[in-house]
C-alpha cells in the first residue's frame, strides 16, 4: 500500500465510512475536503453486476453531459471533402486523412478525441495498436465513426464523454470540476447514470448497479446511496 499524505488522511477523517451519502451531500463533501491547489476533476466510479470477460456483457457507450466536463477537448477528425469541411466548421482542432495517420504513426498524439467517417476506417484501422490502448480509436458503438460529423464534433467539444466498464466491472467517468456548482454536478451524474442504466446488457443477471463512489482527482472516495439515486432517475 502506498503511503498517503497528511492532507489526504485529514480528508478521510471527514468521511463517515459507514454511511451511504445522498448524491448532493456526497458531492458537497467531496468539494469541501478537496485540498489540491488546482481545479480538481470530480469523478464517479460505478460498480456494475456484469462480467466484462464475456462480450455480451460489455458495457460501453457515450453520453453528452448537460454542463460539460469543464475541460478543453482537442478533437481530431479523419475525413475528406465535404465531411472535412463540416468538421472544420463544427470546430474540430485537426482535420485530415492519410497525412494525420502518418503523423500519428510518427508519434504525434496531441489530441483527446478522434472521430472518423466510415470511408476513412481502412486508413484509421492501421492505427489500432497506437490509438486502441490509449482509448482514442474511433468506434461506431460510441458514435465516433459516423457521417454525422458536425453534430458529433460539437457534442465532443461541449462535453460528451465515453465510458467503458473495466476488468473489475467498474465504470470510471469524469462529471465536471470542483469549481462547478453542486447542482450542475448532480445533473451531470444523473445523466451519466441514466445512460448506464439504459446500456444494461440483456445477458446481465441479478442486481445491475452494485456500488457507487464520487471523488475528486486527489481526494478519497465517498460512498453514494445509489438506490436512492436510481429511484430519482
């Protein structure tokens, strides 16, 4: 176990480990005990009753948070012709085709999200070993392989996030910044949870949502009363 700093340990003391907090109360507490000297990201971790080793129980998707994530997102688009023009008009930071693929193969990765039109996938597919492990590979399942370039770019710039369950059956997602009003964080979390509930695989049996925590970048996790939250959706 790594040793924790004094500020972290002081923050932990303010959390009742036996309590499952109301969402708004948990977020207020997370903001109160945040101690870093920067605007920390507020994260949510949701434990799901799925086995990601089975393809039919993989939970993956994207959702547009009503108040965004609070961070600037650099969007790259693989497109040609009219679709490339649409991407530029929508505010994409980088637009191209084989030229961008070559830059990426040479080690350039100065972007946060990648989008591609379907006709560009033969080019993009060759970048799988580079983009895949970094979570940057365009994927039709999360809406980043599409001909609807203009809307997707605008959504990504405005705060659309992608989520994917990890090997432990947990979804981690950013829902805003410490500086956000708590009400806006609550709305973002509810939007995320609604999307996760709708993404429940048909093959998932038993209880689907099994635990939920909120935290800031440097802070400890705070247990949320997820049953109450689910009843409010």
